[in-house]
């Protein structure tokens, strides 16, 4: 392992690997990435990989839109399988969400994103299995899709390695040395790395890493559950992803006739220690999944539960990420708190963070509003959806 580096990235999930690749591509020649376990072993590996642009915030919408073009060309650029599938997205709104749904669709169209409002009577044209009870309005995003988070992470990592990035798995950052208000080194389980720039992309461990420079970051880890289901007749891969505001859930197709289902169908519980939590789906979760599907889909009584899991998502007070430098230590940057959005934003997170570190500002998308200081400044983001702040 190197004893010095221009940049040390802590965290080998999709964000850390994307940042490493983009920094190297932009000309940074001495980068070390540290991953305490294995690549994509935290939140990334538990993600179901939905890719969409439907967001309340125009900033995140723009990042997702630009990221989508990277996903589409991923296999050519990285010589790696991303598993990207275009299947579209249907977003179902209740009477409470009509205004927000209209606003979001207008924002999408303004950014050149293909999106349209759909009257409930026309929903069977896009998905014949949706129960129409309680749906006031819907939207359709034809270019949305999904991909394999592990494959994308490995692709970014492979691209970074080819550009000279040193990626160390099984190496944990245990401390950060700060002298005269500036980062000086990262201490690891395999030795010390002198550096003047550190990127905290540690996901569920990001608050712990922030504390190493004296920062108390507003990051909270929640246990989020998902499951694989299968209708008796199978579920075609061409079916659109569905976000259902009635039950605050989502589901998408998976190869082999399966579907992946997730959402807040039971209260999300905090994870006190990301190294020690149950990764198995709860019995209560499994029972509630069946009830939610019965209420939201026609002919779902033959749906079979296949398997389930739980993983960590790291949220912020306004359910939007923190991107940028921290005032506690010069040379210390953070990319964390994605609140479930991280995978679909990862190409542009890497690009914007690289631009910020190399040039002093992100040029592809202005990420200044996502700065850590926004909370003490009282500049919280507000969701357009009262019942689903994660959107």
C-alpha cells in the first residue's frame, strides 16, 4: 500500500469508485481508495438499482438525467456489464400529490426529459395490473430503467485501476490526522498514508469518518427492506417500474419472471451500528408485502415470496445528499447521505466531486446547494410530496 497520495477516498461503494474513476480521468495521478470490507459491500450491494429522473429537486433531477446517459453507454466506456435495462417508470399519485406530480413533470420536460402525465383511465396502456382505486393522477417516464449496482461499481473500479488508482479492499481507515486546520494523513489498519485531500464516501460509516476530523454530521442510518416476488405466470422484464404513493412502495421487474419490491410498508428502524444489524427480512415485512401488493395490484393473490433482505440507507434531515468540503478541516470532502438516491446519481456524483476537488467548483452541475452547512443556514430542501419525502 502506498505511503502517500494526492487523494485518499474512504469507501468502496458506487460513489467512492465513481469519484476515483473521475478524478483519475481528470488527471489526478496518485489516488488511493480504501474499503474496509469488499467493493459494494455496504448500501450499494443492497440497492435494487432503479434509475429514474423523477425528483422533487431540479438539481437532483439534472444529476439523474446526466447520469442516465452514462448508464446507457456504460458497457462501451468501462468494458463491464452494467445490466442496464430500459423499462420505463409509472408514478402513481393520490389526491394529495397531484400538484407535486404536475410540478415535477413540468420540471422534467423543461430539462428535456421525456415525461408525461397520465389519467388513471389510461394506466392500463402502461401497466394492466395496477388497481386504479385511489389514484388521482399518474406520470410516465419512458426512458427510466434499472441496472446492476455491483456490476456498475466493479466497472467504475476497473476503469479507475486502469488509470492508476490503487484500490485496497480489507483496509479500514481508523483515523485522520489534521494539522493547523488541514488534513495531513489517513491512518489505516495497514499503515499511514500522507495526503492533503480526503474524500468521505463511507456511506453508513460516513458519520463515523466525519468524527475523525471533529465533524458531527447529520447522518442517520435506517434499516430498509426489499424482497423478490414471483407471480404464478411470471413478471415480464418489459413491465415498467412502479412507484405507488398510496402505499409508499415501488416494484420493478427482474430477469426470470421475478419482481423486486421495496418501500416503507413498516416503520423504518435505526441502525445503531452498521457493522452489526440483521440483514434478513422480518416476518412482519414479509406479511405486509403481501397485503400491500393485494391492495395495489390486480390479480396478485398468486404472488409468491421468494426471498428478502435488509440493508442500510443513510439519510439526512431533508433526505438529500451532502456533497462538498467540510469547514472543520481543509482538504476534507464528503459525498454521503444519499437517502436512497445514491446509485442512480453516482455517475454525476463522481464527475461533480472530481471537478470540485480538481478545479474548485463543479461545472457539470452546480452542487453548492448540497453543501453540509445548509442545515445550520436553515436552507433545507423541501419535497413536493408530503407522503414520500425520499422522492
